[in-house]
C-alpha cells in the first residue's frame, strides 16, 4: 500500500472526500485520513499520475457538499422541526385530528389541504424513523 500525502490547510468533509476519491480510484483505494495539515490517500498499486488525480479531487472538494448519507441524517435531524411547522397536525391527538377532518373536509379542495398536511407529517416521520431509506448503494 502506498500513501499519497497532500497539503490540506482547509476544512474537509472526510466522508465526502473519501467518496470522491473512491469514485476516482475505484478498487485501488483503501481509504483516506485527514490531519490538520494533510489529506492522506491510501492506494494499492500506485500508478503514474495518481498524485495529480488525488490533488485534483482535493482541489475540487467542497466541504459543504454532503454525501447522500449525510443529507439523510440532516433530514432526520430536522424532521421534528418540520413536523412542528405543520399547523395543528403536530400537536393534535387522535380525536382532534378526526374532528378536524370531519369538520373541515367537505370537498376535493379541502381534502387536498388535509392530505398535503398529512403527507408533510408522514415524510417528516419517515425521515426521522428511517433516515437511510432512500440512500442507494
């Protein structure tokens, strides 16, 4: 195994950088590590041009861009706040929710309003309960 040590004097999203390096090096990468001053890429069978490739990946790295897993965890973290933002639905008990529907759902337009609120609540619940559900591979 060989190490490619790159100067890294800025903030790094380690998960995102690892994902980008793996996209470039495929099976030849065993991982990365990051210190305050360096990013180290561990490659198997280092080839000519690998240092430049690793440097270009690091140069293009934006630490604010999240991986799909990080995005899912952020959605899970925000789910309670999103649920609280749905007027009534977040705090009603079962009887209150049923009463709202019985008293307010009179036609297709009012049914859509109730269904949109329920959909928002269901999505927030899904994100909180199963944050990785929509992540592929």
